[in-house]
């Protein structure tokens, strides 16, 4: 899997910082409507201290956030708004299909459904070992700084 954007590139695009940067690298991107990001789920992630002691599960809301950050990288490129933020406005049709645990690698596949009047809608899938873990449609708006 070739790396298109590494962690340094991602930090230059997204405003998120540790411990809330949830994309490790981008492995596919056509800069028009498709991107694939990777998140390596480490055993020392801060969320595992309380979710859940003795049974660490990567929270679904963080899976959605990881997909949203991946989408933000694509929208930054598509909308040519370097240095601006696409704000997460909503999520529809979210479904969680399998648990994500330490040691898993999440492959986040994002496809733009539409961009219109400062609003964008994307569909996203998060897969672990080729198995669907999470899916959703997400809406984003604007590009304020």
C-alpha cells in the first residue's frame, strides 16, 4: 500500500492534533471524489482507559470522527481550500457492524456524494481486515479558518 499523504502531510492539512488526530496516512486519493485513509488502533489510545477497562473497544463515535477527518482531507483538496476547515454538520445512516479493538487497522473509504452551495455530503465505510466495521453518510459545511 503506497502512502500518498503521510502523518506530516495530514498535520499540514487538518487542524487536529494529538490525541485527536485519527488518520495516520492516506493510501488512495483521486483529488476529485474518492479517498482512502488508514487508522492504526494502538493499545495505548487514550479512549481505552475508560472504554472499557478489561475490554478495550474503539468507540463508534471515534470511528465516525476518523472517517470525517479523512473526508476533510479530500474536501480540502476538492474545494481548493487549503488552510480552511470543513465543519462536520451531521451524520445519517450510521451503522456499527463489528467491534474495533487494539491492534486493528481501520481502512476508511470515503466517496463524495455531492457538493452544493457550501455544503458537502459524503458516504463513508470503515473496514477492518476487509470486514465492514462502520458506515455512515456525513455532511460538512463551509470553509472558515
